[in-house]
C-alpha cells in the first residue's frame, strides 16, 4: 500500500500537471469511443496495453471478462453496458481475455471452487466455453487453457448481443464488436477474425495501421 500512496503523490506532482488541460476538459464530462471489457486480473492494464489516455476507454472489469446474458435482473455489468452504449454512445466494444487466466483454469477444473461459491456461480457464465473445447478434444485438461480462453471470449460476445442496447446499435450498424486475447508474456494481442473463424495477430488483422 505504501507504493500506491507514493504513486498518488507522484501523480499529483508530475502526472497531473503534465495533463492538466486534458483533466480540465474531462472534469466536464466524458465521450469515450470504446467500451473495453476485460478481466480483473492485476496483470492487465487496458490503458497501458492500448497506449490510451484518460477518457479514451470506458472500462469494465471482472473475473473472466464475463458478460452475463441479458435478463430482467439488474447487475453491474448489465447497467454499465447499457450506460456505455445507450448514453455515452460508444462505437466499439472490445472483450479482451488474456493468457494464464485463473478464471478459465477454474472452468477447466472447478473442484477447487467450493470454498468460493460466488466465484463458482459467476463462472457458470463461462461453462459453455469449457463444453465447446471438451467437445472438440474429447476431454478438458489444463493443456487446453488457450482454447478455453478464446472460446470464452467468443461466448461473451454472444452474450453481449443479447443486451437490447447493443442489439439495437448492431442492427443500425452503429457499434462494432471485437474479440481480443492479450498475451501477457509476449505483450501481443490476437483478434478474432470472423471470415477465418480464428484468432489472428493484431498486425495481420489491421495491416493498414502498421508503422511504415
């Protein structure tokens, strides 16, 4: 905690003055273009990963980068998605999974989750990802972790489409969905390519943005 406190002091002394005009503008409102849904894992920093500034991303985080299917029961994720899409008018929604995901390890081997019943219940939203991988390989083992991570991103994208605000904007082609997987060790991102039905490198997916 000491380092966190020192960090806030350093931000006030150095970080804030360097972006004083930006924060002055943000003090009156926000207009992010991207809703970024990712895992609560401490190793993931959306702004660092995307090299973005405060105000660029509307960020939602939880264990397993889960988007529960829409229901009449109000939840934090449902309300946040609705606000980002219907009020803020984001144009892009990214669901970003990551390598070595503890939540996906729990999907593969749920035997250790009895002591954390709320986590176990929450990961029920990811169960289909494990079932899909199990059906493909005939079994579900730790070696299949990367496949489960990718399948989970796709499953959460499906859940996202059930939310009325998202479905409405999709029908009007006002919002675009993106499935990503961040590789912590390599510092790289894979993107789901619908025509190829597979995850490909960010560079392959967006060659027009490569530095020349």
